[in-house]
């Protein structure tokens, strides 16, 4: 369900993010600032909808594939993440984008001030991490422009277009989730095999598992 409102000259959209972002054109966004669930930090259903860390990271990677697609060549990504999965999240981001900085948001006040510190098994997190990233390299600035790398990417997209459509349509028709695909293959590659962004062809063994 999509609801749209306006604030001054800004259009505000309330919708399923993963569904809505797929409607946006390539290279169209200057800035992505996102604060997704941190995975089992809150006692709320929206933060506990994944059974394992692997499931959560597979879900997050589907977003990263779309972030890479819609972000302009000189665009910026600010991704908030919790302290426990900050390293895993950064590794995931690096597979698609260049991490420019890891920002630490220090909070002088919080719940830890009311905790019995001697009863805690681990240090209570007093910070949050913000991953600041953009497209890779000077040639990365030419993503979608006239550079050699972008021409190679465009040629690959054209040559493999029938295969890409085959994989994308097959997943949509079967209704399988990223979790099911990653479990069947033992690889965190769902968003590369079944997405038009940074598409990769699975090898024979992986294809047979699929």
C-alpha cells in the first residue's frame, strides 16, 4: 500500500521500501539515508522477523542491490547499523560500494545509565555506527557515463539480458525468498543472481541447486 503526502516542495511516500524502490529509475538518487532494523535489538516484531543473522543479511543485501542501482554516480549512502553487526554490514556494503568512512555516533545519555552494570555480561552499546559509502573509484564516478568500465557493464547487460530476465522472472513466478535461495545454494548470492543490479551468472553446481 502506498500513501503520498507533500511537505512544502517535497513529496513524502509511505510504502513498502523494497517494493517502492524498484519503481525508481537508475542513477536517479543523490542521497540515501537509511536506518533499517538492527536485528533483535528491540523487542518488537519488526526487529525480530528473521530467524538468523544470515536471513537478516540476505534481506539487507536485497536493499543494497537497489541502492547501487538508483544511486547517482556521485551520490552518497548513509547506512545506520547496530554495533553487533556493524562489521558484517560493512563487509556486505563493500561488495557493492566503496566505504568512505565509518562514522561513530556517540550518545552521552541512554538506557545504560539506569542499568546495573555489574550484572551485564557485555558492554552496553553507547554508540551507533553509520556507514558512509559511494560508488567505487574515479571510474565509479562514470557509472552510467562514458567511461570504459561503464561501457563494459552496459555491454554485459545487453549480452546477458535474456538470461537476466529468465532468472528474475523465474524467481517472481515461484515466489521464493532470498532466504530459501541462499539456504539451497549455501551462498549469499541471491541478490546477484536474481537482480538486474551487478548481475552474476551462477556456476553449474549452483544452478543445479537452484
